[in-house]
């Protein structure tokens, strides 16, 4: 099975790109996340995928 280019050049571009440090991920507190989920599901009675009442879709 023929290849598109030689295997000696594999990874050339990735090796040339400079290494950049990633941003530190800041996660939310689990109790705050559970509290907001409880509020959305039980108090506001929203279902998964439901839009906010103030948002209206435009039909084309």
C-alpha cells in the first residue's frame, strides 16, 4: 500500500511548533454546581434542552 510522502518526515510540523503552556482550568465547587442544578430542575421546573422563556426562536 503506497504512502503519501516518506515516513522519515512524519511529525515534522509538530516538532517545529513551539511549546505553549496551557491555561489552568478552574472548576466550580461541586456543592454550588448541585445547588444551581437543583434550582434549575426543581424550582424553575426546566427540562434538559429547554430554552429560557425570554428567548424566542426566529423561524426562517
